[in-house]
C-alpha cells in the first residue's frame, strides 16, 4: 500500500535532524535510519499493539497512544 502525507516544513526539519543524529546502523533493530525506515518502524509498533500487546514495542506504543488520549 502506498500512502502520501503532508507535514509542516518545521516538523520535517526536526524529523530530519532526529534522523541525522541516529545514523549508526549498529545495535538497533532496523539498521541505518531514514524517513521510510522510521515511518515503517513506528507503524509496525502500532500494529504490535494488536498482534503482540505484551511486547515492549507494543506496550510502549500503547503508552504513547494513551498519552495522546486514544483507547488501547
């Protein structure tokens, strides 16, 4: 599935800075970070709130979503 989104330039600049500060491919789960990897990883963690809610990825994402006011 392809998804296209628009985000404010200021937010994209901050995301690019985050990615630039996290370029090491060592000791992480998804290798060197880029925008596609970041989005895929976060959506994978959202999916784990259903498929593996007890995993640390799913459980931590549930906490993030609850903090934003969503029911999990």
